[in-house]
C-alpha cells in the first residue's frame, strides 16, 4: 500500500500542472503567514503588509517554478528576464483577482468565498498559461540553435 501510494504521488508530481498548483499553494501559505505576521503582530498597514507579503510569495513562486515546475524546460532567457516577465504577468492577475472578487460580491451578490473561488480559477488559468507557454516556454533544440546564431 505504501509503495503504491508513493508511486502514485511520484506519477502525479511528473505533471507540470500539479507542480504548478503545489507552488501556488505554497505561495498562498507564505503570503497569508507573512501578511498575518506583519499586519496582526507588528501592526504594519494592510496595504504595505500585503504588498510585502505578495512580493515575497511571488519571489518564492518564481524560484520554485524555475527550479522545480519548469526545470526540464529549455529556456533561452536570462533569469532576470524570466523574473521580470513573471512579475509583469503576476501583478495583473493579483489586481484582476481583487477586482473580480469585489465585482462579483457587489454586482452579482455572491458570497465572498464563492467569489474568491471562482476568481481564483480564472487567475489560475491565466497564470498557468503565461508561465508555461510564454515565460518558461520550452524551446526545441532547433530554436536554441537559431537564437545562438
């Protein structure tokens, strides 16, 4: 039973989308923990606490994606360019999530948890598409040779 479970977990972890979701979940936990520490314990203003927490969790997500989720991808961009692209696509997603939650609560009168869940699915799709197909786009050997020339 233990061997079977281990094999199934290893099989699941080979799926990029599963790894992507695990990284996103860890980013959420980091964001929540740091936000709580900064705001609740140290009394940092909400906006500043969330900005710092979001940046730390984004950087953590970037490093995990780069070194785990998309480690096997052949990417011809520098780590600096990858980080800039990751931030450039992540912040609109964060702002969009916030706007969607607010709008669905106010305009559609949905519960805040339902609003957050629905908005999170949209943002998850946005982030996955950008990270897999644009930021860490896996290029073929032929494409790499073209760039080198």
